[in-house]
């Protein structure tokens, strides 16, 4: 379950060691945009040691390495894969060939460090027009690719449009990304809302992302984590309705009925599938019956 993912700069030791107390389902240790070139070496060692010594108590660990067109990415992987984060976030993913290049190098390092082959996943960060157009190919380029992630700041710069609070400029990108991810059978995650002080804006933005089908949303501030978790968690009414759906479907099957209604609506396969998803999330959160 990744309702919320919190970016933490790789050169911020105070945040790194306290990350599992900030409420996010996953932590993204950032070696790319948050770290100046002269601090890259120190940051990757700091992130490596954080992975080695810290117990994140079920909080997933993700490392955003530098892009494949830089001199840093191999050194990033050499350091952080020693202590095996759950996922590597690959920035500016533009083609399936780039995914395969990263996959090959990760495989070599898994063998070198004695990790199970394929145990480290990839989250592809889609933040260019090329990446958006190739999103489905990127999603299916390797079995390591667990999710697509939308990076709206770089994408809007590439598209030469203004990034706004309302987000109309990324409506197509959001829909395209979700569709590509779901077609490939993987998750999709939404871009951070960058106005840290706008509490109303983050809730509205998260609700829009959820409505489009995103699995969760990233944050650049701990202040946004609780709102994101709330939006992407099923409410009690949703959970109760999901259990009702499964109960009436079970009864119908036992009675040999082909169709069943609930609350004056027909219950069909998509409704049952959504009910199962809600129940699975509720039970993972400890909120099931």
C-alpha cells in the first residue's frame, strides 16, 4: 500500500533518520534534484548508511537516483543497492531501452551483492513529453517496473506551459499515465502538490488524482502526508458497502442466481472488483471487519 510517498533530500540527515515517524507509507530518498552536484558523493553515502542502519518498520524505501544521461547514476546504484531499497526511482524515463539499461545494471549489482534476482523494483518517473508518449512501452519494458510516477514540474517545463494550482495543464498527462499503467497491470502515482502552505489545495489536488485512478500521491512536505493518506484511504461507508457487496454476491452464488441487486442497483463484475480492492486496503490498514 502506497497511499503517500514522501520525498526526503539525500543530504538531510535529520529527515533521513526520522523518516519513519513522518506518517508516509513510503519514503523517497532523493539523490537527484534535491542534491547539488558538489554534494552527490556525500549524499549517496548518507543514503547508503541510512538504509544499512535504520529500521523503517514497514515503511517502504525508494531511492531516486540521477538520470541515465548523467555521470552519477551508476555510482548511485553501486552505493544504495548494497543495502537493498525496495524500489529505485528512475528519473526522466523516456524509452523502454533506458529501462532495460537500468535493469541490466541492477541485475549485475544484485548478483554482486548476493541479493535475490529481481528483488529490487523500478518506479519509472515520467516527466518529459517523450516519456509520456512512451509510457505504456516503459511500463512493460521490464518485470522490475512496479509503477509509473508523474513528474509534473519537469513535464510542464518540457511542454512549455505554466504549472498552475488547478492543474488543467496536466489533465491529459494524468489520464494518459494512469491508462498506460493500468494497461500494463502496474500502479500509477501522482505528482506532488508544491504549495506547502495550501491545505485546501492539497486536498483538492489529491481528490482529483484519486478520481482519475491513481494509486497514491507523492509529497514534498510532511505537512501533506496526513491529507494524502486520508484521501486515498477508504472511508467507513465505502468499507461497509464493499462488505455488503461481497455478502450479497456470496448469497446469490449459493442460491444459483445470475444477477443480484443492492440498494436499488445491479451488482456486476466491476463493482465486485472494486469492493475487493476496498476490502483489501481496509484490511491492510487494520480497518476491516
